[in-house]
């Protein structure tokens, strides 16, 4: 079929016509470009009259391609594509030429502008002749959702979706859901009891008919794409029969083996070899820690099995892999505390009474190892003075350059708790006090009033090397009081290091499984930092909570809910449309060299070992075209951006250069 | 970045950055004070290194070059290794020392004299000369402490730890040619 | 076959080494079938045919002309035009005619530089030339003026000179493929005009080595390592052109533990063989640091044109090295 | 294992014990040290205070003198080590500056290609290259019962990364434990000895020295083991002056780690330069290790 | 040709997400820059095939600009690094082909960097102007001797053999 191209050059009032002779461009295009049957200029092409004009021409002239020389395609591509569609022309046979942002607005010389406009129009015309009709693909959305991580963000997302009536699988790697929030004592700035507000949510999730809880389980594999993910979850063996156990706790009570609890108690307390991390755990099914259980290590004991009234202990249980089909995934994998041993000058791990913030949370938690009494490592002495060190592993290019966002407030909270529970003097060593959210600054004010000492200066070192008599037996915190411009040494009994928030150790690995990328710091990258902070570049995968970047509890909850709302929207609509701009491999001619295999960050290229060819998984392809450019055999094609189309565009854009050269 | 700094043309900040390899990090100072807090001589400094950086930013050139901070520096590099912004603070202190010496801005310190005596020996012999340093510099600057040094010096001497004559390297002319070229290139005598 | 009237076949060579002429003989006794089917009207290398005779023929009188060699001189261009006119089917036979091949690498130089190398600096054919005698287009002698063809600055491929109907790739073409082409001609089962006769996959298809995902930290030159015989040569850092080179040779070079050098040219639809290689290889360099990338490239590929365009420089987008202003 | 050896001015005289013990121990451990012919002073901190280019040029002369077949240079003195390493690093990181330094060297007919020579400290060579097994194998007289405080000082651990923690280095701790000694873990092991401040401001310097001696003594140390001639001089040479100044009664021998290696390896203390220290070490050594060492 | 009067033609290959939008922003902000760069939109700088660049130069462009998102900010995670690797490879080859590598430039521009992009375009145009026209098609001209030589052969053959072509 011979090409019948329509060219439409917009004046955009004087926005374009001011520096481009639009009439000349339209006239010239009509005369000089092969296949052009209509070439018009118009005051406002995007107006309904302008659109109507295009539609009429399509119908009357039977146009096979439309070029609109107007503004940026980012502004009006949809408008003109829709106009074409209405007139029965496939929207992908419409090409926009950016005459405004890229020509008239950046240039004041009319002759030069007109020349450039001609070249761009020529390029578009050549290109549109080679464009192919494309249809967006539609995929049904499985209404089930996978939530990874049972901290507060994941819990919120789970509840929102479950309450909306959709099935949710919640995967948590620890034996209980709850996350870090379950470890906290109070929450800033309101000083709510963390457990009091968290545990009702936990039990709601645990009892919800739409929630399938997969605790003590890890995400192994993700395949498929938006609407239809297939995920593999490894349920680690608990050695307890889930159906028989009533959670009575007698096994834990009778277990003779005590182990330091490095996870929930942050090393501050003990648990048993068969245990539930904390009394309000959900589910209340315990697990056996085989590394410490005497039956597993030495083949003796079996006390738990003997005392269990329902015969639920099963030493032969094995890890189990379950496969689930879900339509969307919400990643809410949270964070880990900065390892304070990485700053040896602060003495953590070497000086007994230097604590991490998480240790201190447990220390002042009423349910913690000291029943909430603030005492030193000896277990009895109350500190007379406490120093709180800010920015440990935050705002430091040698560890983490970012601000962890919550430590200033947590430090104020600790200060308050120490002042409330002891007679100690409290010193806070800060660089900048960061209290931007609702009622945070007020809380700072409150602590100023409560007599907490604030010293502006990053702590240089914490040492037990005394120089003066009053320093003996104390921890000396040395810093410059930057407001005085003097070095100060404050002897204290206890030091709390406000460790920064870091991505989970396996965040990157987990992210790769579902096509997420990480920022330099290791946080998951959202689709847009301002306007789309819950979606990601992988359709159907959303992020919530600290795994996307440091944030406090309210922000985590809000993001969890936001992610759930996005997922609910997808489910409610029932189908997703996938852009047809994707790559495809001509399998007939692919020789399986595998150059392309490692180039796709979305894992959209698979290699067929049997046929020895590579293949594009269309649903995963985002259409960047990197593989197209890389294929040494030229057998990968990028729809709407194929070589022929781009070559034609180059040909067109250089029409005058070619003319000059042949002259 | 470069354009950014160029805007401040002519400031003391720019001068210091220019004269210090890696000095461009200086603009990132958070004023956190971990340098001042870490400094073993911090207590004896008129201005902590942090204050000095603030003064550099404030273009207070005269006060910075007259400060005693540089002369209390022991080159322990704690400030540098602990700086959360990767600012080569010790090297910046060296830059300030050089500027202060070049313009004779220093006050109440013998450090420049010690440095001069020391390097003069290197220029002359190619090796340092402790006895010469002790006699030359101390006789000039600290006759009293020289006397207190007596017993220690004697002990050092008897244990063979101090020589009365300097060692001269064989190719001293070569070294001197190198030094002279360096001085010529850097525009100092 | 023998029922048909005998056709007319021409076989001509332009700027080439002569290997193509010999390769035709590699079809062994089948050459007799060729002789049975065709009258060979021109084959300067093997038969006594004159240009004059060709010139006397009617246009389109020759059924098939297999033309090997690139176009380097005015005489070759004349012959290409002549044979084009006289032939129904013109086949670019072998790498030189298809894409310029090794003679095309002289496009890295100008005529002046080529002559300097050959006549001034000395060569095997011209060891001594104290008077610096150079070929001249016209030399006046008492008997009259003698003409030599003009030597061009730039070697062109056959299809940059005249319209070509089919292409037979390879340096030289493989006997099997030659025979397939002849059979196709005899049986009138030719593909659409402009086609390359042969496969449209790459050498990897025929290469028995095991291939994995690719990540390259360092490129090696062939003498620097002894490659493992089982795994992909490229994965071992050798610059194997097999990924971009049209199949059909049976992966001859990789079979003997030597990287493919790309003599079969590119697949259909590829506009620039070297660019394909560059793009593919660069994509799998295992570094995101520009300095390191530069180092890997500069150290590993000191002669990029020789590596990427050994056979296809004349047919590439740029065709030749930029001539200096005064050249 | 072959290295170019840069003793530095201190090791010629005041720290001759260090030089002797380095050579003795190296011989025994199979470390070949080839002293750089006609080396010159590194300029300590003093040259850098006056003229950076000259400082680097003076230092680079030594690097340029390293013979072409050797690519590692070992320096036992902390200041020399840092100066050599820092100059090389400056030349590598700032090629323009590197060119200037080479312009200076050219005036003496020399040339140094930045990055050609790796600068090592003696401690790193023994701990990282020789390693635990080889060191333990050579021990004939374990230092059992001796409480030693390893003292690292500043300029080997900071700012050049020598693969140890700049705040809390451990290499010498490990090394001394291989010798059987009881290693004291005390907080100031990488703090400053005062450097050249003894020459400029005694009260200030003496306070720094006191802190170290005090802390080591608080941990019941028999002796302090150091790895830098300046540290040794300040802690040992000035110890009696510090005592006089503060009214303290420190009596802590300050020895080089190579001397302790030598003792553990059974080398004659005389050859290791024992006796050159002002606070004598022999009595405590003999008391703790039992019997005559000579 | 005097370089001041020389108006180079430069083809730009801009990624859809950052650099094309940076060019849009330069427009919306009415930042003026030389009209010499003609922009072709691709989805990602990773789509830029070296063939595009070679083709543009061979077809008469005097320079090429490839623009993508800043490293680490690629809309497709890290595909701009592949553009970077290809760019280095391409420059290496172009240098060998006698093309001044300054004619082809890779720039990173975020969607917010309209000003920076305009400056980069200005610099490239100035640099290419200084280098002068590339006029690649002239590189394979045979300076007019070719046709004459061919005519001579025809004439000679006609004369010698009395046949008409």
C-alpha cells in the first residue's frame, strides 16, 4: 500500500509560529516529502477543531500515517494518538515532532528554526512510513497479593488488602510477625506503648480469614510478571506440627537449654532452644533452634516432645517449598541496625556499658530482660549519667552518608525514659537536631524542659582511659562542643549509640529476585521519588516501609496503606495493560550466542537450553532496547523503535546534509 | 562543582582548596566537630580545626594564618580519618602552615624555626642531624630547656644514639638540584 | 539438467587474491556438471576469453556472472559495469566483492600512501626503486600513448559500483554453498533478488562450544592465552567474531581453537558488521567505571578497525578512514 | 621476599636498635632487604610544613632510586613510611602534581613513575607476608608471662590504609601473641606520642606522653612495644623528664617490636640493640622470662 | 570554509526519560542554545546502537550527541552503563578511523538539568565548529578523475576494437 501521510504543523499561537515559519514548513513538506498527501498548518492543533481536522483527513484521505509538528510528545502524544484512534487509524501510526520545546522555544533565529523544523518533520515523516500498528497487551490480574515482611509496614498493607476482601499471603522470616516495632518500648513523640498499639494489629492479621500467614519462611524465587507472578516460598522447618500445636508454651517453659537471644532481645536476654520470640508472638507456634537444641546437637533430651500435651513436636520435619500465584507483590522488608562495632572509637563490644539503641530499647522495655529497669551491665547499678551519641553510622561518608531520620527522635525518647526512670544526668551529643514531623519539635522542647543536656558536636571517642581522677572508672565521652569551640570530656556511666538504619543484608539479593534495584545506599528504588514513592520500575511490585528509605512508624504505616491501595486498584480493575513497546527475538535466526542474556535488569530474556536460543518474556520487557542494540546478529527487534524506523529518522533528519554533500 | 567554586573566585576558601590536594572536600564540612573533638592537642588550641574551617569559609584569612592551631598539630591524622565528610584536615593544616610561614604570619611559636633548621640540614647534608638540630635550634630558641635536656642528651650519646657529625649523602648535588628545581617551580626561595 | 539448453557463465576477478577462483574448483568433480550446464564465456584465470568478446555480446546475453574482487581501479569498474550490462544475474562472489575484504582494509590509507608503501618503502614485488618510478595513467611512447587504469583512493564493493543480484559470502565461499548456489541457479530456485545465498544465523549456531552468560573483564589477543577447548572463546576474553558472523563455514576457526575472524560477513539486515561487534562486545564488558572500561578496551583491542572491520571496512557505514585535509 | 630498604635518618643513630633488630629478624625470616643506595632524609613533617613540592621531590628521590627489579619498599619508621606512601599516592591521584615532582627529579637526572613502588611498613611485611605459621615456627623462647602493650602511634595506621583498623589496630597485638606474650588491650594504643611537639612545646608534649604511659601502666604493663623511632624516643627518652614534670614514677621500658621478635627467636639481645634504651628493659625481661637472656 | 560561518549539523540520540525531558525543560524555561542539534528520541541511551552514530556521520552529520540519565538514575536501572561502555568502544574505533573523537559525545542529563544540557549542547557545537565540517561522503569521492578514466577506457576500447558500447 502506498504511503499516505498527513503532516500537521501547529502554530501554538505564536509559541511556535513566532520563531518558525510554519506555513513554509507545511508547504515545503507537502511538496518535498514523498508520500505526503496532506500538509497543513493550524493555530492550535491540540484544540478540538485541530484534532477534528486530523480525524477528517484520516477518514477522507485514508491516511496511513500522521505527523504532528507541535509540542513535546510528553505533553500531547496521547491527545493525537487518541484522535487517530477515533478516526480508525492505529495510534502507533501517529508521530509527534517536537517543534516547540526543542526548536521554537530554544532558538530566536527564524531562518535557523525553520530549517531545523523541516529536518525534524522530514525525520518524522520518514519514520512514520515505517511504523507498524501496535496493540497494547492486556493481562488479567490475580487478586491474591504477596506481602514480604511482617513489620508494621507489611502488617498495614496486609490488613488493608485483607479488609478489602482480597487474599493476602504474608511472608515473614522470623518465627513471629511484628518486626522491629515489637522490640520497642515506647514510641516517640506520644510515648504510646509500642506493644499496646502493635499487638492488636498482629492478632488481627493472625486471625484474618483473608490472610495466609507464612512465618519462619523466606522468599526463594519470583517468576512471571504483573498480574500473574509465581513465587516460591521456603517454609523453614519449625519442628512443630502447626495443626496440633495450641501454643500453650509448656515446651518452652520446660526446655532446659538457655540461649542468648541475639535477635529479639538484641543480645540482652535469653530464650530457650524451643521458643517463641516474645509472649504476644503471632503465631504462637514455637520453633526449635537446631543449632542449640541438645537433641539436634547431641541426640539427647527430647523434653519438649515429652511434655507436649498434643504431641505436636516433630523432630523429622523438613523445610518445605510452597508455590503461590499472586497478582502483585509488596516488599516491606524493613531494615537492620548499623553494626556499631564498625566505629571502634565508640568502644561498643569492648567497653561494657556502651549500648546500642536496640539494646537500650530492650533494657527499658517493661517486658525486657530487666523488666524495664535501666541498669548497667552488672544488672543492678543504676547509671548516674548517660550519654547519648547521635549519628553512629549515619551522615558519615565512611559508613552511610544519609541521615537515618529517626535517631534524633529516638534519642529524645531515650533521654526522657532515663530522666523518668532514674536520677541520671543525660547528655545528648548531636550534630543537628532533626525534628521535622508533627509534634516532634514540641517533644524536643519538652526534653529541653526536662533538663536533658544537649552538646552540639559529633563524639570523637568514648574511652575508659582516664586522665583526671574524676574520670576513673567512668566512660569518658570526648567531643568538641562546637557551640563553645572547646573540646569537652564528659565522664558518664552509660553510653547509648544511636546506630543508623541500614538495608537488610540480603535486600539487594531479594530485590534482584523481583526486579527491584537499590539506591547507592541499598534502599529499594521507587518508581518516582516524589510522585510515585510506592510503585517500582517492575510493574506489580510495590515497596513499603523502611526498605525504601529511612522513615518513622507513621510514614511506614502510610506507605504500607498506600501500597495496598495501589494493589487494590489493580485488582479492582482486573486487567493491566502492557505497553506494546517491547523487544522480540527472531528465534529462527537466533544462534544462541547469549550476548543479550545478562543485559536485562528485568530478567526478561531467558535462554532455552534445549533449542539453544534466547527468548524475550514479553510481559517482563520494559522496552528499553538495550538488547536490540547489543544483538550481534541483528535478530532482536524493538517494537516502535526498530532499526529501520530509526535509520529512516536519521535519513530524514539529515536531508539537507545529504543535499549539501551531493551538491 | 568546578563552576560552583569558580564563582567564589578570590576567596580564602578557594585559595586553600587550590593549595591542598583533595581540598575540594572542604566545602562539605558539616561543622560536626569530630576533628576538634579528636585532636590530641585540641585543648591547647586557640581555635579548633572545625572553627578554623568556619573561619576559612568566612574569609577570615588574617586570623586563620595567625592562629596557633597549626603549630599545635601533631600530624596524628585522627581528624582526617574520623572526618565524616572525608576532608583531608591534616593536609589542610599543612597548607595553612605553609601559608603562615611564607607570609610570616605566625605568632608565639618556634615551630617554623624548628622546621627551617631541620630542612636546612636536609638541604645541606641530605640527612637530618639530631645533634645539630638540638644545638642549633635549641641554643637559639630554648637555652633553658637545653640545659634540662643535658642529662638525656648525654645518655643518648653514651648509648650511641646521637652522633656529633652529620652524615652527608654521596650525591648531595643531585638532591640539591632537585630541591632547587622544586623551589623554583613553587616560587619560593 | 542436461535437457535444458546450455547457459552462459562468466567468472571474473577484480581486486582479490585469486582464492575465489580456486574455491570454485573446490566443488571437485561437480565442476563437470557446471561445464555441462554452461558455456563458460569468460574466466580469465582458467579459459581464454577476451573482453572484446564480451563487449560484442548482446545485453543480458550471459546468464550468470560470478564476480569476485572489489573495485579498486577504473578498469575494474569498467568491467563491473560491462558484466552487469551483459549478465542476467550478477553474483557478488566472495568477501571482496560483497564487502571489500582484505583489499578493502587499504581504505585505511589513501592511494598516495599505498603507493608510497609499495614503491618507495619497498615490498616483495618492488624491492628496489631508486628512481621512485610510479604507475602513470598515461605514458607517451614513440608508438603512442599507453594507458594504465586509474588506481582509486577508496576500494568499493561490487554493489557500491553496480546493482548486484545475489551475494555469496566467505573468504573464499565454501564449496557446499557455491554448489548450492549453482544448483539454485540451474533449477531456477533463486531467492528474492538482493539476497545473500546461505544461512541467516551466526557462527555460534555451528560452534560446538558451550556458552554461558557473558561478562568480560579483559580482552586477550590470540597469542596471550591458550584457550580452553570446550567453552566459548569470547567468554575466555578472545575477540571471537562468531557472534556477529553469518554461519555457513561450520565454525571452522573455533573448531581449531582459534577465534572466528568474521569472513562470512554479517547477517541479513545488519547495516554495519563492525558496529554490531562493537556494540555486543562493549555491552558485556564487566565494569561500570569509565576509566576501567577505557583501559579494558585500549589494552585489549589495540587495532579496533582490524578487529571489527577486517573484512567489511569498504562495506561499512564509514567505508574508509578520514582522508587528511591535504590528501 | 625481596624489598628495597629505607631505614631513614632515625635508624642510623637514635633508633639504631630498631635498625639492628630489623636486619637481624629479617635475615632469620628470609626477608631480603636491599638498602637503597645513597637514600636521603624524608623530611619528616617539617618539609611538608614549608614546601609541599619540595617535600615530595625530596621523598620521591628515594622512590626513584629503588632499583627497577624491585617494586616494594619497606620503611620501619612511621614518618618515613607515611611520607613515602603519601608522596606516591599524591603523584598517582594528582597526575599534574606528579608531573611537577618529576620535573624536579629530572633536575637530578631521575624519574619516578607514580604507583611503581608499593610502600610497606615492616610490621605489615612480617604479619601479612611472612604470616603466623612462619613466625611461630621460629619462636624458640616464648615470651610467656610478659605483659606487653603494643603501641602503634599514628602514621602507620592513619591516613594510609594498611589493612588494619585506623582506630583500633590489631596487627601488632596478633604478632606479639604469636610470640607467646600476654598482650594488653588498652584504649590508647593508636594515640599520639606528641611527635615533634617535644621540640616546640614541652608541657603539651609531656601531657601526651603521660597519657600513654599512664594508661599503659593502669593496665599493668611490663613494657610498651612500639614501631616508630619517634614514639620510642618520646616515650623512652623523655620518660624521666615527664616523671620530673608531673611527679610520676613511670619506669616502663619502650622496645621495638622487632627487638621482641628477636628475643623470641633466640637472637643475642646485644645484636638486637638491647641496652640502647634509656629505661632499661633487661631486668624485667629476665625476671619475667626467667634466667639470663645473653 | 571559514569555521565561524560553518553551521554544523549534529544528531542527538536522547533517552525518553531524563535527557529528552531535560531538553523539554530547556524549552519550557526558554533557555537558548544553538539550533544545530536535532534530537531523535529513543527509550533509553542503552538503545543507541553504534550503527546509528556511524550512519549519522556517514550521512553528513558533523557530530553526534548521545544523552542519557545520570549513572545510577537510569529508568531501566543500569542500561545507561551499557551506553557508556559502547560509547567508549565507539570512540576508540572512531579515533582509529581518523574521526576526531570530540565529535561524538555522551552526556548525562537529568530531567531537571535543562540548563546543563543547553550548556553541553553549546560546548559540543562550539567544539565541532572548531573542528570544521566532517562531510564524510566527500571522503569517498575520487576527485573527478574517476569518470574521465572510465570514459577513456570506453573510448580506447572503441577505437581499438571498433565496437560500439
